[in-house]
């Protein structure tokens, strides 16, 4: 067993993931992926969240994994920057729905699958990520396989085989960031892990050392191998405890800057009063999100300048603030051009120093050590609920969003998880 805090985090993780998946369910990436899947003439085993279509469970894992990551709004295990629910929850829910399993089974599998993915991530991060792997996908297939092995009640030997089969299927290169293939990674990992568990349940074999052998996954994919991370406090410490939820629909490195600009707005600073805004940031911020003149919403997610403008003008940076028309709105463009960023090596990647010079000559300084949404300043239940509603209400309506929330928060006592997936279909 585990603590009430771990249990609570599992429910938060699932609610956040569901909101992200439903919220993006009408996006063109999902339309295209669904059209591709339907060429296989899938059997209707599982729900595509936020849509009326039903597909086979492996394809549901793929599609829900894609939609949950499309807005870049999903959960983050900050130690490794893995987004763990995308691969794990997508596989778990599809399999549990097809088999009519209980909510308790879903929660248990989610906690254990996330632990596997993130512990392997801890073993290889940052080397594995730095060489170009998208670590969410390239550890996610292991988490999904472990979680599905748990749902299928596989024994230790079959579970080892499931992990071994999955180890040959890492998904995801960082080259793909900014395209539809980035969200494909958690979906592809979910499908690979689910299939690995299904194969293992039928006696399909793999190397029992597919992770740790000299030519196994970890040694091939990383020069850093902190083997102790696999076993340290195993069964006592659960990595889902370190999961966080994004308040802003973009890369984590922009969050401190947006947070600071929201605080400027809360202090009464208006865009038209501002002469210029100076940011002092960690080098990663400009390396990853240095786009000065984004042309559309997707580029806006990689622009710290746009993030700051959104925070100052709207006091928020949800998915709506990264719409194409917002990125090209004249006030947003004008405000964005007032933002200037320089790298300061004394500043942590989770921090920012912001100085706003007003036309009156007044200067307003804000320092953020830990952004809202971090482990130090986690989203409150209400903030997480507001985020969920922002994503789900436009797709399914307020009454349904409330019902999904109630079902999610008491999932541990739900007899059949299909009661939840039915609510997530229009």
C-alpha cells in the first residue's frame, strides 16, 4: 500500500490528464490520427475521449495519448521532465475499459506504471534527454507495459517479458518538437506498452535483461546509468508524489516568466503603461523558447515573449491564449515587443527576475523563485478544477464536466471504469 498523499496525487493526475485529452479532442492532429487508425477498420473496444468514435484498445491508447499531449498542458515529473500520465493513463484506461475493470484497478496501475517510467527516467536523465530522446515517450512504453501487466494480473515472469518487449520500442526524438509528432510520442508509447503486455500474457518472450544488459535499452540509450534509482526506496517512495500540473499551456521553462507577468497585472500594471519589461533568465529559456515573433499558436508556445504578453494582458496563459488569432492580435504583438530577455547564469531554470519600466518612470520588480504549479507552489484543488473546466466545458458542457469530476475524484470506489469513459464521450 501507499500513503493517502500518493493516493490523492493519483486522482489529481488522472483528472488533469482527462481534461487535457478531452480538451484537445477536436484538434486537427486527432482528426488526422483517427482517420489513419480507421483505415485499419478497428473493432469498437474503447472510447476516444471527447469524441463519439470508438476504436480498438491499442488505437484508443494511441489517440488519447496524442490528444493529452497536444496542448502541452499535461502533468510533469520535474526531476526528469517526463509527462507520465500521457503514456501510462492512456494505456491503462483503454485496457481497463475494454475489460470492465474497477476504478481501484486503474488507480493502482497508474501509480505503479508511473513509478516504472520515472525511475528509469531518473536512471538516465539528463544524459538520455540531452542526446535527443523525448524522454516522455522513450520511458513511457515501460510505464505503460508495467501498468497493463498489473491490470492483466501477469505474474513476475510474464511482467518481466512485457517490460522486455516494451524495451525494444522506445518512441520519440526531440527533433519532432513543434509538430504533431511530438504528441504522437506519448500515444505511441501507450500503444507499445499495452501491446507488450498483451503479447506477454500470451507467452511471447523477450530477454529478461532487456533494460540493464550491455546491449539493453538503458546502456544503449544513455551514458548516465544511475542504477540505484531503479531500486532506491522501492515500494516506499512513489514518483507520482513528485508530479506537477501546468497552469500554463506551454513549456515549463516559460512558467516563471508568465507567473511574474501575471503578478505585474495583479499589482495594477496595464500593458499600455509599460515602456519595457526586462527578464533575466536561465540559458535554457532562450534556447528552448526564444522565438521573438511567433506567427501562430504553436510557435507561441515556444516564445517566452508571447507568454509574458499573455500573462500581462489576460492574467493567464491557458490554451485559449495560445490561439493563432491571439498570437497575432495587435495589442499582444505590441506588448511582446516590449519584452527583452537576457541570460543570467546566477538564475535557476525554475526562477526569473523581472523588471518592468513604466512610462511614468516607475519601476516594478518581481522575482519568482518557484512558479505556480511547481512542487513548492502546487496548484490548489480549485485551480486544478478551473483548469479542467476550461478544457472540458467547451467540448462536453458544464454539467458533464461536473459529473466527470465527481466520478474521477471517487474513482477508487467505482465498480466499473466504463461509467467514467461513457461520461467522456459526447
